[in-house]
C-alpha cells in the first residue's frame, strides 16, 4: 500500500499557465508596521531603501512619523525618508508613502513586547483593513506581530490570518511559499491536544479545495499536484496507530480527485520529507502547524512567504517573527519581507490575469462591444 503511494510519475510537461501578455499596472501595496518594539519597521525601511521597489509597486506604510523616525535613528538610516500622508488619498506613485495612522506619543522600548506596542500594531492593521475595504490598496503585506500582547486586549485573537478572515468574512487557508516548497495546514494555531478533534472529512476537503483554487488562481498552476500527509506516525500504520487516515483523510482525498487537481496520500510525514518527495508536488497539505512548518523552515527559513489563500485581498507576510533580540541593532535581514512583497505583487497580477481568462465569455464579448 505504501509503495503505491510513493509510486508517482507525473508528466514532465510544464504545469504553469502562460497568460496573454498584458501591460502590468503598478499595484498599491499596503504595509503594516508590526509590533512597534520588534524588527518590523527596520525590515520595512531596509526593504524600501532599494529604489527599484517603487518601479514595481506603490508602497503605503500604515504607522506614525514618530515611530518611523525612532527606528530610522536606531538603525542609523537617517537619510531614508517617507512621503508623509494625512490620508490614503495623499499617496504618490513614485514615493515610499506613510499614512499617518496615529499621532500619539507612544513609548518605544525596543526588544520588549508590551500591551502598548501590541495595541498600536493593531491600529496599523485596522487602518490597512479599512483602506483595503475601500479599494485603496491592491494587496496587504503585514510585518510580524506578537500575538500574546494583542490577545491581551482582543478576545480570541490568534494572529493575522484569523483576524483578517473575520473582517473580510472569508474562509481562508495559510500557505507558506518559497521557490523550493509550498505547504499548508488544515488546522491553524491550535494546541496539539485539540488537533485531532478539529479534523473532519469536511475540514480536510475544504482545505484541499482552497489550496487547489489558490494554486490555480494565485500561483498560475494549471493542474496542481497536492500531497496530503497523515495525522499519526506512519500514517496510522493501517489503523494500528490511529484511524484518522482511514476514516477521514483518505475519503477526503478520494473526493478531491475530480476537482481539477492530482491529490495523493495520506503520506507519513517523516518518510515523505526524509526522502525528498516534496519535490514531486506543487504543494503539501499537513494536518497541523509544525508537521509542515518545521520542514518548510528547515528548507526555506528567511526566504519564505506566509500567504493567506481565500482572502478577498492579497495578503502576504514574512516567514519570521518579531525577533525582539535583534530590534534596533541594524542586524535584521529584510530578505523574507522583500520576498513577501514580491509575492504580493506577483499574486496580484496572477489574479488579474486568471480572472480575465476565466471570465464569462458572453460578458467578455459584451464588454468588447
């Protein structure tokens, strides 16, 4: 049985969509500042120092001028300047814009997460959400936050993904993406003790469906090849170590076969990654967070992107946290933040092209006439 799972020989032909060449307009990318005492503003400034960024998009940071000045001074980037805007309407296309989202004198204590730094990180997120709902930004790039110091003031807060899903009313899926690997999880930030009870055939089927849709629309993969991992060691060992594979995971995989994707599994997670089978697939769906995040970060830490599939607006984030131990030292690496920006731009363009390509042909003809 296991041999059948690993006996995979996909066609070597290209699986990436090629759209008609179009003139790409520069998207407006909203950027949240992250935890005020972390490395968020530092990696934003380091990223935007590269003048080529403004050729690809119009960056809009939601924060305060005082916060920006504090971080510029801390990392000795005094020559870097933002175009300060009272409202989103004041942004300029070829500038690094900062929309003034508060004017309070907020205490900054670099390297120390506080209730205050969390509360104002949330102000930045809320300002970006308002701009997105108003159609003022095309994509959202979120700098890292400390979930605990926001959850202290916002009941039930578990991170950007859930908060954005709640505000936009979408069913979403977290995807970690890099050049080497894409992974997603059925369950999100939940305790290990709760994972098994949150897994159902419906939740797994929904995750496969959202992953398939995102790979097609956001990443231009015509017929996605998806590997699904088991929950238990050795994928349950035919029911000896657990029955979830047989009772809920395999039935969900079987139902997904007619959904425009090639879906295989359930695979034992250790052997799957240990033998490099992830290279045969476009994405890997795990049952819980660390099952796929550990191998992902082992392969792509610092270069990956956190992407929220299923959200009305394109949303990305770097694959690291607030790195409080580096805050204010000028040592934070902006690579993942930069890659998250590039991903946001690419996905925005991919969605536009996909939506145009799959538009109702009668509607297309009507628009032409």
